[in-house]
C-alpha cells in the first residue's frame, strides 16, 4: 500500500474525532486525514480527561507519534485545538524525535501571545446554568442537543473540563523555538478577532503564512465545511509541491 501524506486534525473544546468524519471523502485520496481523538470521548471515553494544556499536548503527542507513517504530515487545530497544534509543534521541535510538520493550520483562535479580552468571564468558573447559556450562545452544537437541556447537562463535565484547559493556558515564549514550516490561518469574520490580529500567527513560523476569512462566526468550519477542506487541501498540496521542487514558489496571500 502506498503511504500518503497525513493531516492530523485536533478538535475544539467539547469536540471529538467525529467532527472530521467526512473530511477524508472531501479532501481526496492524495492526503490521509487522521482525526485525533482527545481523552475522555469517542473511542477513548474511558481515558481520564486532561486537566491542563500540557497534559493535552502530551496526550496528543503520543497519539500522533504512534500514527506517523514516515511521509510528510501537517497538523490542523480549531479553537482549543489550534493552541494544542501550536504547542504540539513546539514539543516536536524541542524533542527532535521526528521531522517537524510540513504545514500547520491554526483555525478560529487568536495567536497565543494575544491576551484575553477584558471583561470576559472565565466560562469554566460559571455555575451550570450560566455556563450552559454562554455555550449555547456561542453556537456549534446540534439543535436537538440544545433543545434537550437534560441531555446537554450530561455533556457538560467534558465541555467544562475542555474550557478549563483552554482558559487556563498561559503562553510561555521561547525565542529558541522557530517552527520551520509554513502556516495557514483560518477565521470567521463574525468571531472575536481581526485580520491584523490573526496575521500575527506568522511570527511563529519561518515559512509563508496565508490567511483565509469566512463570513461566519466561530464555527465557520461547519458552515463552510467543503470550502474549508478544499482550501486546506490546496494549501497543503502547495506546500508539498514546493518542498519536492515541483513548483517555483508558494505565494503569501490574504483571502476574504
């Protein structure tokens, strides 16, 4: 069997590997989509939930290392998953146990050095009713789950744990770590960010950085699923073509 280039996909808070279940059919045969199942859900529901970003990254690292096939690979992360992807790449750089990713996709999350917006409460510290209301307004959950609040409450411990991991994350700068790859950044125009802020992701990689905006909120990866996957495919294949010397250059661009 011919080994394909791999795309590891890390979900957002409350998400699971199933969020990327149809990406393989959309992306085509040239790339193998490898959804990362975080602890405490899906096929790993009996694994204890992680309590920090450090634990999450260590867990993701072991998962990815066990599935690398020796071909060039990329990492995609949305929201909390974007920070996990970033810290995962830094861990790979520090440990030098395998080649670095050829490409990184940071989706729906400000760069790690950008501080939280003032006045925004830490959601994981809210009581159940307030937490539930904030989460519902944020969007991204099936209507039938939202309508049956009793079922939603069963899902809350996992969701609250993920928000605790995400909201307690503290970026530690390390000038010695330069992610030697290209970067693609995706965001929603109705989310809490701006092109100027999202463009600052480029400071963490030595390769080109491209931005792509979608006319939607935080969960644009659902609203524009086919377009997102196609752009990811195009970006990754462009990077691989450059690295193999089959094309002249990979231009930096900003799309809206």
